[in-house]
C-alpha cells in the first residue's frame, strides 16, 4: 500500500514557496497534519497571515495556483488585524490554529495574536 501522506520536508517546502512569492507574516499548519493525526484522506490546512489588497478570496486563489499539487490544500488568509480581532472574539478556527497549530514560517519581527 502506498502512502499519500506528506513529509515534514514537503510541508516546509510548500511554506517556503508561499513565503517567497507572497511575503506573509506567518504560515501556520493546523488540522490533522499539525496534530500528528493525518491519514490518507487528510488535506493540508494552512492559515496564512498577511496583508492583502482587494478581496480575500482572490489572494487564496493566487496562493492555491502557486502550490497546486496532488494533495488537497485548504488555505485561509487573514490579515494580522483580523487574526487579533478574531482571536479576541474566541473564533474557534483561529484559536485552534494559533494555540495548537504548527508554525511553518514567520517573518522577522512578526507578531500576531
């Protein structure tokens, strides 16, 4: 049986690819891969914290185009201010990602939540 699971090295490579192209403040892996429980049906869940212009969905689509591959990736983009506000409002997804996720990338001097 072949495994569709992605390695830590591949995760870092994906994060680096996003970081080089989009210069986010942080990239946080959350969900089953971050919590050490992925299975063959797991997707990657990335919270990309960055400032963006225009509609958030357009930024998500641009990032998806850049990292398109065989494994499904769920990308959530939020600005640093949105993260702080949502964290303070007890947004469960943001809280889970910030409190229990795995930071794959952080720009120098970035501080959110």
